[in-house]
């Protein structure tokens, strides 16, 4: 490993301690490395603007940072255990290529605001991806909801309750994921604040051009207080994970429905073959493994949230505990987004088994419709309720499922569906 940036003269490094301190940082920093390079370029530009480095040095540093980014993308430069982390790798590379100019790149900044700005830029990208996935899922749901509705039992307490429809099922998840897209966009706007220039949380005695770096890095605003920049580490990550968790909670319920609907006992849905796997021992089995892993994906994000919450039991100022937050956000965001990415295609291609759904419709499921229709004609609802309960005891006499389905596929095939309103909300979303 190259000499750590923080090593003092005459101090011998115990390799066991060094390994513990570094942890998996250098591997995780591969995810944030290009953002760190981009932020370093903006910092160099800011140092030139206040006269700390000259124009020629700034141009050379910018050129070498671009070359490092290209080498990293191509694999010519590998961020590995030779370095303590990505920050030290950037400085070591610039020093090797440019000597003293490379050593000046760290002027006025700390690894604390370096990691803050790199992860903040990464989180903005991931929240944009989250919003995109949620919009795609909502769009796929609306596409299916606009197709001719099929009767689908509605359930409460896992018992058949009223007659619903495939259109209403899809519309419910369309609205859920529209809201999830809104939350992703709002969270992205909230965390869109530049921490670069706050150093280790107490600023520096240089007139850093923070307005320049804010604009150069495409942040909406700067974080004004250096102390708050450190306080926001973990807090902003939690907000991003909570936005993702909101979408995955809805995905968990959608996946649960599909898990039930694909069983032989229900038989309502057939999945595309790519979304199922065979049994290793039972030749007759096809298992909905993808759907089950989609259902489980919330757990990964919940674990990441829990880890960061526990790390935040800290006083103000930077504490090394926060190093572990990088792994949490990387694993939580990466897995959750990968799960959501699969959903639109699954929804577009799943097949409803109409015969099985119609067979599950029982005459008793129209009791609520009957009671409400009578109440609308002026009968007190509790009287209508008792009349309907008595009527369904004779299972369909005078009121058949066919008649009710032809009228409405109650009520989701009618006024309660409001697909155009949902489509308008989806079209109004940014992106």
C-alpha cells in the first residue's frame, strides 16, 4: 500500500491495523471514483480562481485528471489494495505525474468533504434512476390497466371480499409508483447541495470559490455551514434509502400478490418463462424465484437503513464510524434499483388466466354492490346491509355474476378507475 495521507514521520504502521482501517474502502471507492475525479477538477478550478495555483498548473492537473478517468474506465488504472482509498489514489497519481503540482491539489480540502461530494453526486444519479424506474413501472401498469378489464376477486383479510378487476389492480400500483417517483424527485432536490469546500467540517482559512464548484458540479445550491455538511452525512443517505424503500414496499406487496396468484390454488397468473426456474429435484416444478427475490429486496434496503441509523449515534463533527456508511448505501441502492429495473417487463408480459378468475367469483361477493344500490334508492344503509346479507345466503338467486360483470366489473371497471387522471399525473412528472 502507498503511504497513507495521514501518516506522521517516525510512526510505524501495523499492517493489521492498516487493513482494519482501510476495510473495503478501496473496493467501494471504485463506485465513487469518477465522481471524486470530477470533484477534484472543480476544486482545481476553484483554487486557480483564487490564485492558489497558476493557470498552467491548473491545466496540467485537469489534463491528468481526465487521463486518470479514461484509464480507470478502460482498465489501464486499477483502484486496488495498493491504495488506502480513492482519494489517496488520485493524489498519488497526480503527484507521480506532476510532482509538486499534484501535491497542491489537496489544498483547502479534506477527505471528509471529498467523500461527501463524491457520494452526494452518486446519490443524485441513483435517485434519478429510482425516479425513472418508478415512472417506467407506473407506465407499464397503466398500459395494462387500459386493456379490457377482466374480473378479479378483491380480497380483505385474505378472504374473497368484492368483485374487482385486473384494470383496478394495475391502476392501484400505477398510482403507488407515481407517488414513489414524486418522492424520488423530491428527495433528489432536497439533497442537491454542494458540500465541497467545507473541509473537515469547520471550513478553511482560504476564500474558496464555492459558488464556482457548486455550478461546475451542477448542484442546485451549496451547503452553507461546514458543520451541517458533516451532520448531513448519513442523514441524506437515509433519505435516499427511504425513498427507495418506499418503492420497494410497494414492490413487496405487488410481488406477494403475484406469488399468491401464480399458485395452483389461485391459478390467476402465468409468469413469463424467464421469470421462473426449475426445481433441482422435482421435474414437474416451475418456481417464481424472481418474484420471490423481488419480494425480499426490501430487506436489503431496510438493513442498509438500519446500519446507517446505528452509525449516526454520534456527536457533531466527523467520526470515523461514518466510513461504514459507504457500504450501506452502495449495497442498498444497487440491489434495490436492480430489482425495480426488472418490473416493467414482468408486468407487461404476465398473463391473466380469465377462466380461473371468473370461477373464483362467488355470488356472495355482490352483496356490497346490492346494499349500496339499495341505499342509493333511499333505503337506510343498515337495512340494505341486512337485506343484502339475507339475499346472498341463497347464493345468487335473482342476481347473477354475469349480469354484474356486464354492468361494471364492480367498481374498478367504472368511475373509480380514473385512468386518464393517473395518466395525466404520470405525464406531468419530470424526466
